[in-house]
C-alpha cells in the first residue's frame, strides 16, 4: 500500500530545506517529493482561501486577517480584512496588502486578469474604509488591484440579507462572471434581471455578469427552497458557464435530488439562461467544492461524499474524497472515491501539466494509505487523467490543519494553502489562533 512506501524525515526549513519544516517522502514509483511548510499570521485569526499562479512564474494568495501584528504589516485594527500576499517563483514574499473596513471582510477567490492585475471576490459587512457602499447585512465584494497591489476600484452587489461571493473568472470581453450565494428570502426575490421569474426562498446560486469596470450587466439566481451553495465555476466552449456546488433542495430549478445534500451542477448560457441542471450523489450528504475543465473537453467535479449508493459506488468511511467526471451535457463519465475509515474531504482541484490533477483538502483517517498527526491534517493527493491515485500525503500537527486551494506553478511546484492551528510535529510554528498555512511540493527525479 501507499502508506508503506512513504519514507519521511524532517529536515527543518521553509522553501529551501535548510532549517525547519521540510518533509521528504517517496511515492510508490520511487520518485521523491520534497514538502516545504510555512505558516503566516499574527496573534488573531489568519486564513488563506485561494491561491493563483501569476504570469511571472510566482503565485498570489488571498483570504483574510484579523491580526495587526506578526507577519501582518499593513493593518492597525483587529477587524477582519481581505489579506493578499504575492510571492515570487522562489516563494519569496514580494508584497502584502489588506483591504476592507471596520467590520467583517473576507476574500474567497483571486484571479490574475489579462492586464496583469488581480481581481478578488469575497464578502463585506463594512461601510467604511475601502468599502464605499453596502446594501445590507453582507454583500458580495469585488475589488480590482494592480500588479503591485494598489486598489483600482471596488464594487459591492447584494440586498438586505447575507449575500456572499465564492468564485470568479474573467470573461471573454474582459468583464467578470462572479458567483456566490444570494439570500433570496431577505432580498424579497430580487437578484434576477427579469422580475417575471418566480420567486423562491432559501439561499440560491447567484451569478452576476459585469463589464471590465465591475458595472453590473445582468444577474440571475438558481435553486430551490433550501440551501444551494455554488463553490466553483468554469467557462465552456460555447461561451457559457458551468457552476458546481451543493444543494439540499428538491423543487423549483432542482428536479432530481438524490437525498439530503447533493453535488448540484448547472450549465448557464453567456446571458445567464439555465440550460441544464444535474444532481449527483446518494442518500447521504454529498457536497461539491470545485470544478475544472479536462483536456478532452469534459469536466472534473470534486468534493466529498458520505453516501455509498445511487451515483456513489463505494465509500470507505465516514466521508471520502469524491471525484466525478462529467460530459459537457452533465452526464457522468466515471466517478471514484479516495479515503480511509474517517473523514477525508476535497476542497480544490487543479489540472497539472501532465494532464493529471492535484487535489487539496483535509483528512482524519489513519488507514488505507492515510496518516494523521492529530485532528484534521492537510491533505494533498495526485491522480492521473483517469482518476488513478499516484500519491497522497497528509501534513499536520496535533490540532486542526486544513487546505482550501491548490495550484501548480510553471516550474511544476505545487502550492496549497489553507489554515493551521498547530505548532508541533510537521508544523513548527503558530503565531495566534489560526495562521495561514502554505505547503509547497517539489517532485524530484531521483531516488532516496
């Protein structure tokens, strides 16, 4: 088994393996992965929700910070702000910025735009500082910054309830497609470009199309009477979009709920028209967290499943990582689970240069190839284009360690980000309640 093939040692370092926090392990093919671990933060709560590679070969991550000390050098109060950190290809911190007001502001997704700058989506509860308007309790907040982190413009979208953005992409016309949750009940049914659309309750998928300056062009919501949460979006070949997330509704737009929460995947046109919707799962809780296009014109959706029936052929424990490959029409091509006897979940997927996929999340299992140092450990695994497991690794201490996003750089290094509460074993330092966790994996063509 994979577990028995791991050769692990600690050699104390960050991103150069000369001091602390360097782990080396050997996979089943005897190639060597060098894992480098770093935490960033202050004495409060600091989390990275998203990471993107940059055109200069480096990467940028975003999330939120409550701290105003330690590694946080641009903040004076203890409210939650967007925290953005830019690194070189050698993982050297080049700059950091925070954005927000005096309330709770958290970034969920970041992309590099075609002009070399960045767009960041999340939510805001503020009405001061960098935030100039707020329609209610909590709004989508979209900000555009330069390549060096200077704020260029910011826009909020929402109504009187708790509306929060989760994913974004740049559209072919240099505008933005942003998605998240609309509090339909609190909005009174607002949020659709056409008021004739029937109103329903709950929290729905909300898709918003803007121009390059963030000006609203159209918005549509989709879902049922309960909780519908989109967490990933991709473009399609016909200029439409596919949104993936979870739903426990079984009415209005949702026709075939399999049981409690399902993976819920929808296809919309470039103007927001709902073209199809599909539910995937079994009778238990199944939640999709991310979607990516594959090289053969299909799509891979990942998340976690607690089911072992209907669309889920096998479940090895309490919750497994679940991969579902679908066609452009939403038909299942294949599905696979990876996990042990406890909770193992996926939160992100990225297509690698060799046409495989790297997946990040967390694990609590101690069997079937998984190790665990405490509670939840950060989980990174690699599968080939057919979903065959190539290697897996958990990293953590005795407390809770999560990964929320992952990317492969041009030099084939893997960068995964999340949060950590640990300060022992494979994570040597914690500066506060939770710190940003950054894990870098470099594969070496050599044998130990």
